[in-house]
C-alpha cells in the first residue's frame, strides 16, 4: 500500500467491536467509501450477524473475543480465508465499565484483557501478515482518557493509557511499513457512554468520530482526536504537569458537585 493509495477504498478491513457504536459506524463508512470486504468481528454473535446483514454483501460477521488470543488468531485466519488478505485491522472493541479505588480485581482484569491485550493479540497476528505483503494499516480505538486521564474510571483510564502505549510502540517498531493510528475521542454517544456516569459536556456523535477517523487514517496520521481540545490538553500537560493536574482536580470537583446537586 503506497502513501498515495486509499487505505479504505478497495481494501479488506477487519473491525473488532464492529456490531455497535463507533465500530459499527466505521464499518458502515468503510463500505460507503468502497471497501472491498469488511469483517464485523464482535463478541455479540447475534449483533455481529445483524450488522453484517444490514451492511450488505461486502460485510460478513465473525464472532470473536478479543481478550482471548486463540479467538483473535482464528479471526485473522478466517478474515484471510474469506478475503484473501487483510489490508487494515481496526482494534476497536473495548469495555468501559469501571470504578475508583474500589474497582474490583475482576474489573481491572477485564479492562486489561479487552482494552490492552485485545490490541496486542491483534497486532501479534495481523501485523506480520500485513508486513509480509508489504504494508497495511493498524488502528486502535483508544480514548482521550488514554492521553490525559480525565474524570473517568481508574481501571478504564489506566487501560487506555496502555492502549496508547501499544499503538505508539507499534508505530515506532513497525511503521512506516504498517501505518499505525490511535483514535482518541472524548465522550461519544454510544451504548457505552452511560457507563462513564455524569459528564459536563455534550457527547460527540459517532459520525463526528468516524469523519475524523477516516480523514486521519487516509492521511496516515498517528494521533486521531476528533476534538482539538484533546490535543490542547495533551500540550498543556507536557508544558506544565502540575498545572494540568490542578485543572483536572477542579473538573472532578465540579462533576462531583453536579452529581450531588438536588434535582
Ligand atoms: N463511547 C465513548 O464515550 C468512548 C470514548 C472514547 C473511546 N471509546 C472506545 O471506543 C471503542 C468502541 O466503544 P463504543 O463506545 O462504540 O462502545 P459500544 O459498547 O457501543 O461497542 C463496543 C462493542 O465491543 C464489543 N465487545 C466488547 N467486548 C468485546 C470482546 N471481548 N471481544 C469482542 N468484542 C467485544 C461489544 O459487544 C460491542 O459491540 C472502545 O474501545 C471504547 O473504549 C468510547
């Protein structure tokens, strides 16, 4: 895949967590943009099949648990068997459930298994295949919580920092042969959003995230942030870490006050 060629039109693309929210939005847009084949991979078998049937002949469903290496290996093999090869793998599946200091070990383990090892297993099995063919694209849906933490749950924010670390390591060690991108949205209006509790901002729409994602992927950009504020905050953190933390503490206090306010 040369830099001037589309990474989407005419390509074979696997999207994990493709049956809902951002993943489903990406699958739909990839097909609208002329992708050859889109594999809708999801833990939820019925939802994946429904999504693939709604998306039409270019889509097909594979049931997969991204936190289980054998399942991810089988997904990559099945995608190669169905499509001939994979041009792009989008490690999008994630879990949002979380808590603070009281987050259970089970929640920590789930966040780690799905949000971190999911992309690691995908990279381990898809990147050598793409590199052998001379190139491809590998995309991780991380989160702005992986850049600047924010007032979100302890286990979620920590796992998303690790997901950004996975993407950065892959970009440094396997780019530019394989183009690596990390999508880092703030809150998005999907079935996962309520898991993040009270928020003081209007969520992004899936379409806004998808617009930004396809533009960034086509440009071979690493950091894809649908809202410039995420980059502003990252810059503020790099320039003055203590000032950034003080600002975040104020935001958390404002959120707590909003939650406790009657009515
Ligand atoms: N919604 C947000 O506010 C937001 C913000 C930033 C980043 N993200 C990230 O975007 C990605 C997509 O989230 P979404 O908001 O579209 O959520 P969603 O709940 O709408 O979709 C997640 C999909 O992932 C699937 N899934 C969950 N665990 C899986 C597993 N082990 N194996 C395979 N599939 C699995 C689910 O069945 C579901 O279809 C996640 O990585 C999430 O962390 C979401």
